[in-house]
């Protein structure tokens, strides 16, 4: 089994790991379309986070936001007022406020609720806008080594000669042995600003050094191809981009002549809630997609609209690939398709994240990702910490992944072929 802690494009997962976002920025119309207003908290948030306030006020703003909006009204079994008493009168600097907010959030024991500095909030918004400064590589940790798993076409890394299968040894002459994927990403991104970066890689036993400049890169979250005349393939790398629905419709157009579709959600750790609804709705004629449970215990059921998106509604056979990194929005899609018996799931048990976050803009150009709800699959399954079991459990040996052999995709193809022969 591959234990790959991936950082897609060295940005998406460093800032947004396993997050199911309800975005408050630039998605209002789409959110209204999906009747999502009923599950949003009633906290009033300034539409601009450029307002400058004192550190004490920033802490108080955060304290109130969490206390009034967190999904667990019991706040992990604690009296929330204690944090105000503990910190408000001792905060003097921005650093003090950040430390206090982070300590307060840590008490929730929720890795998905996170305070974002101005830099991190800006980078997260760049991901939502499908762009960032970088070199365009996809790195995975396999057996303790950092492998280049993919290179964006036309990106600085490809132009410099970096290839999939290369093993990363050094970044700007810094040995990355023993470093976490997050640390490696920080070295390569260099703060997310333009500049040069030098990589030393191992290829076929030979060490190579390649220098390149970071550039603004457009993130493409959906890939498609025809695996045969009758089998189409679409991979959704992430649901985080606001461009994902448009890219997905384009991918559906690209495989429109196929008779069976393989939808690949492996390595997809989530993204925007409305993107998951959009994709699931293209395959389900009716019935519930997901049941969202709010802080007060109220249920908001999102159902298939039986409407074609971009002229598309797919009624033909469907196979879905999942693995241990398929999480959050990926689990909404795969869970709905499995519960409705609309698709066969192939691969490994999914991650198991059944919580929903909302992005809040905060003063001083900061932000917060706050868990505001949990969700159930159409059959009422709570997948948090459990995940979704595939219909066909197929492991991916490490050596297969390194050599480019895909056992799971091969199995999915066999199912597709069986569908064609019916």
C-alpha cells in the first residue's frame, strides 16, 4: 500500500489539507443556487478584511466568531469564556494575538479549524482563484523519499528538465532528507514570491542539478483522456478551485463519445462544498446527495436537481477510483454515488472526514477556516474517522506507483470492459 503524503502542486495541500470549504468569497451566486444559506451561521462578517484593528480586538473578534459559530455548541466540553479572561488583558502585539488565537483553537482538538495569517489567507485565496507562484510539480513521499510524481506542462519545472520519477535530493543546496512535505514545499515556494530555485534530483542513479524561476501558474484541477474508444477517464485532482465546475464540464465534453466513464478521485483531499454538489448532481437523477447537520442539530438535505450542467447529465455506467487520501468533498461525491448504487467504487478505504468548514474573512487581512457543520451520506452514514469502503478493495503496491504501473486503474478498466459486454 502506498503511504504517500502528497502536496499537489506544492500549494494546495500545504494550506488546505482535507478541508471541505463553504467559501464566502466570490461564490455567493453559486451558493445561493444550491440553497446553502440555510446552513451558514448568522455571524456578521465584514466584507473586507483590510480593516486594521488592535491585537486585542482581533483576538476578541476570533473568540466571538468561534464561540458563536463552531459546529459543536459544547466547544469540546469547555467554558469558552475562560479564553477571554485568560488572554484579553495580556495581549499587546500581533504575535501575542496570533499565539492566543492558535492556543484557543487548539483546545477544540479540531485540525480543520485554523487561523490564517495575512500571508496564508492570501495564498489560500490564490488557490481558490486557481493560481500561485511556483514551479509546477507534484511531489509525494514514498518510502521516505520525495518523488516527483507529476510536472505541469509548460511550467518552469518541465522547461528546466524535471521529469516524473525523479527523486528530489536538495532544494537551493539544502538537503531535504528527513524533511516533511510541508517543509519541502516551503523551500520550493520561497514564500510564494517570484525568484529562482535550484533542485538537485536523482535520475537513474545520476545526480542532476536544474535551476528555474518561479512563475505564476494556473492550476488545472481536472484532467481527461480516452483510455479506449469506449472508455473515458476523468481525474479531479482537487475540488478547491472555483474553476473546477467549468473544467469538469469541459472534461465531460472531451469524453462525450465514451460508453463507460472512470472517475478518479484518488489523492483528492477535498475543496469547495458546492463543487462536490455540482459533480454529484451530474450523475444522479434524483434523491439526496448529502445531509448537513448544523450546530443546532438541524438537517439541511441537498438533493439532486435532475438538471443538466453545461448540457451534461451522465446516465451511462460509472466506475469511481478512491484511496486513503480521498477525503471530504471527494467523500461526498463517492458516498452519494455508492449509496445510490450509481457507481462501483474501486481502490482503498477513503480518509474519513465528515466535517464542513466555512472561510471567514477577518480584520488585518487575516482569515479563519472554521468547522460549522458535519454531514451524513444519503443513507445516513457518518463517515468521520471511518471513511467509505470501496466495492472492490484494490491496493497499490509502492513499486507499482514508482514505476508508473497502476493496479487500481487496471482493475477499474476490467470493470468497465465487463459493463461494455453486458
